[in-house]
């Protein structure tokens, strides 16, 4: 008889405990709930046929669960079940008595201890912060993998901004002692500081947005005038000709050496952040043709969709299924740090993509996808960049 399908094995029970830990750890640190414990984890209910067919096998599977539970300080509950003419106790639940026990069961004791200490510190330093906001800070620290040094910097920065007005400073000019000049530019840092300091915004002076581009018109370039230029937010930018074609290239190399095109300009994109900037530049919006060329991957297609959702009438080039197949051998399954590119199992069609683009997007998101999840733009020869 194969192992009972109605009795969960240790790996399944541990995964359920892990899911509960991830869902509850922050709230239990800030606003613990007595009603949540003990947590009764249903092990399963073998059918009468399973019990009478091979009671020994059912017991063996239950014994493995009980051994795991006992080793982690968890209790077990049984219920009487009839096997033949006799009633026997059959394992029905594993009982997790507390958050401490849950952390122990999933090997998260160090994490639980660390964040309990951090929660205590934050509550002492910032007693005015409400519980839901404190939870957000803890989750943000955890998401960013904050070291002890980084946690201390978050606390110190929030205390500084509680007492000082930083208006007029850029993020790198704020006179925080012992801080790297770029610390406030790291994703998540400003939001945590605002929450802890009770501020809606740090009101720092932001750098004007910068867009670099290259002129592609052959007649203009033959004149010996400058080939490279830049648009700076708030500054005058007078172009030597009104572009008929603007191609937004996500990769700098592709923009720098894009083939010459009459009335053309190649703009260096800036990922998702660039969608807001470029979709608001007049000479890009007014161009007869606006193209986007990025990586053939989930992120590249999300950027394309975002441009359209911002109202830019943009067409993609070399980001379709045919191009993917043609250059699949140059694709990759890892990012620049060597980490595997992850699927996006819950992906839904994007309103900014065409039917064919969405089909490719969902395929690249799928856990069942076979082949590389990314073909980088620069792996496709520039001679292929025919926009006609």
C-alpha cells in the first residue's frame, strides 16, 4: 500500500508552519494575539479503507509526524478510530502552543529573537508610532535584510529627523554623522525614517531628472555637430531638428550605437523609473514614431506596458516571440549576480500589452516555462533594429 494520501507528511506540515510564520511574525511581535494559540494543524483523516487496508502504514506515517513534533516541543492530538472491531487512537492534529514554538519548528529561532529585540528597541525609542506602522517598519527591515549596523542607522536617522529640519538639503548633503552619503538613496530607507520620525516626507531637495540621448539623423551628423546631448528637467533643451522617430533603448550600448535614421533620436531608458520622465517630454510625445526596445523578459515587457499606460503611443521592436526563438541560445536563466530568475506564478495579463505580447509575458512568467527567462537587448545585433 502506498503512503496514505490523507495524512500529511513532515515536509508538508513544516511548509504550512513556515507559511504561518511568515504571515504572522511581525504582527505577533507588535500586537500578540492570545486567541491565535494553540494553533491546531490538521494532520489529516485517513479513510476507513486506509485504516483497515494497512493500519501499520498509517501508524508509521503518523509516528514520523509525532517524532518531528516532539523534537520541536509541539503537542499531538488523537481521535479514536475504529479498525475492525477495536477503536484505536489515530493522530489528527499537531498543536503549536506559541509563536516561540512555531519559530523553533521552522528553524526561525534566530530571526524571531533578532526581530523581537528590534521591535522592543523601536517601541522604546519611538513610542508614538502606532502598531500597524511599526509592523511596516519591521517588515521593511526584514525585506531589505538589514544588518545590525543598518538597523542602528535607521534608528539614528529617524531620531535626527525628529529634531531637525532638512528642507533645502539633498539626500547626500544631510549632516548625518557616520552615514554613507548614499544611505538615504537606498530603497526603503526614507520610508522607514518617515514612519519612525512621524513625517509625511523628509522634504529633501531632489535632483532634476536627466535623460541622455543621441542624434541619429545622417545629414545632421555629417555636419560635424554634436552627436550626444541631454535633457535636464527645468532646463532649456532646444533640439537641432524635430525628431520624426524616437527609439527608447533600455541598454546604453544599444542607444549609443543605434543605426542612423533620418530624423531619428535614440534615448537611453531608465527602467521603470524612466516611464514617468520620458512619457512627459514634449518632443518624445510629439514624435511621429516612438519605439521601445528592452530585454525580452518579464521586466522589459512590464516597462513597455507602463509606457503605454502613461499615455505614450509606443511600439516595441525585437521583443516578440519570433525574436525570442531566433536568439534563445543567447538567453540566460540567472541575473547579473548569478541568482536564478524566478517565475511569477500569479501573473495576470497586463492592460498595456497586445495579445501577442501578453502571451509571451505570461509564458516567461510561468513556472513551467522551458528555456531562458531573459534575452538581454545587447545580445541582439544592432543590424536587426529595423523599425520599419
